[in-house]
C-alpha cells in the first residue's frame, strides 16, 4: 500500500508553493525518504503503537515489494522474474511476516515493551508520514526516475499526481489572519471561527502533525484543550520536540528568502525557537 494525499496546499503572491501531504508507504523505504533534507516530516512511531495493533496490521496487510526483480549485479533490478516465481516470492514474504508476528506474540507474552517488540515487525509495517516542503524538484528528479527503488519510485509518482491535481490556496502577507497561514490538519470551520487567532491554530496544527492525523489516536474528533496540552508537552518542556512545528508557515516578502528548510515562507519552528530558546 503506497498512498499520497494533499492535506494543505498554499501559494504566496510571489509564486512559491508550499504543500503538505499525508503519505503511507512501506517502512523499509523510510530511510531513503529521510535523506531529503529539504523536507519537514513527522511519522508514526512503532514505539507508540500497541503491539497487538501492529501485529494485526502485519498479519492482515503486510508491507510488500511492488516489484520482484531478478538478482543481478548493481543496485537496480530492471528485469522482473516470471509470474510464477513472483507469486512464490510473495508467498514467502507473507510467511516471513507471519513468522515475525508469531515471535512478537511470544515477546508480548513475556511482558516486553512495545518499543522492543515492534522492531521485529518493522520490515513488514507501513508507515504514516506527514511531509511539508517548498522544494520538490530534486526529490522528483531522483525518485521518479526509473533507476530508483520501485517502492519509492511509486511513492514519487503518487506524490506528483496528488500535487498536480491539487489547486493551492493563495495566502497573503497579513500574518495576523489565519487565512494567510499554511495550517495542516486545521479545518475550514476552525480557521473561520478563529481567523484572528493564527498562532493558536498553529499550535493545534503542531499537535495534529505530531500524531500524523487530524483525529486522535483513538479515531475521535480532536479536543482543542487536549491539542494545546500536547503542544505544551512538545515545545514547553525539555527536551524540545520541535519537528511538528515545521509544517506551519506564512509567506515571506520574497520567494528567494529562506526560513529553515523553506523558501518564500516563514516557518513556525523559527518563531518557536526565537521565543523558547531566547
């Protein structure tokens, strides 16, 4: 399962676009995705997900390769094996996932914490990621290329398709209006009701980006009070957990101006650090 969905898409008057997507892809390509330093991202952690829930996912929908290439010298497997061999390979991959799930059951029964047990399951897990960036060209050049690993190639193709079909919203320079902020996971109703409170909405967005979802981990509607409490735990204490503050932004005067890893947009993290770390 590889998916890409645009959840916030903004463009400044100077033309620089800022896009946030929610992604699902096999955890075994996450290290490759992490090499792109212009991305701001948060991901679901196997340390936070109950063991039973992770085992269920691995048993019912294990992460699978999308291409069964023939073994050959070099990093690319251009040619795929026969259909019969691919079927056998897939069956063995699923069997390996089930074996890992059985070992996880044993460790769970021994009382081992999920931050250890879930590591066994990681090769067969899907990971949920929220990513925000103003610069996508290098990623597309490398990962939408035929030489890329098939799974990250498919991810790049889906990201490109999602962005192509999305129309960014114009954000103006007045940062005192919430309408001019890039705020992932903030609903239109919340933005309208609190249009004069962009910094509060940025805090809500931060909390939701931290859990990679508008909904809570239990699938319930978010509570503003609890989201603000989560924000305070992230950035109001030590150690500072600032990465979820990298997804919110408002336009800078020029597209060539930078703020952290963004161009043309002032990143919320920069504001937080100037206050918290001052």
